[in-house]
């Protein structure tokens, strides 16, 4: 069964409601299941849609593996 990125993120968020997680964690798990985009920046709109729909909310800051370790908002499922 093929899952689209938004559905995967919603499922990931439901399983991760108690502790904040970085976007890279969700994107990495999706990649392990063959879900994603050729350009990882396209995930931004998926996260924004999930935030607007009340699936996730900002929680903490995480140092990214990509982007030279810059800080980015973490997420938690609602």
C-alpha cells in the first residue's frame, strides 16, 4: 500500500504525541518506507498543511543534521 507524504506525517504525528521530534526524524522514517520527494524542501508544505489542520504544533528547537546544524522548530503531534 502506497502512502502519500501527508498521510505518513499524520500517522507519524499520532504515534509521537508525548515528546517533540525534529522534521528530519519524520522525513527519515518516511524515506525508509519509500515515501518522499526528490527535493526534501517540498516537505515544508506538507508540514505546513499538517500544522494548519491541527495535526502537529511547534515544540522546541532542534539542531538539523542538514543545513550546517542550524536550529529549526521541532514538532509534536496533537
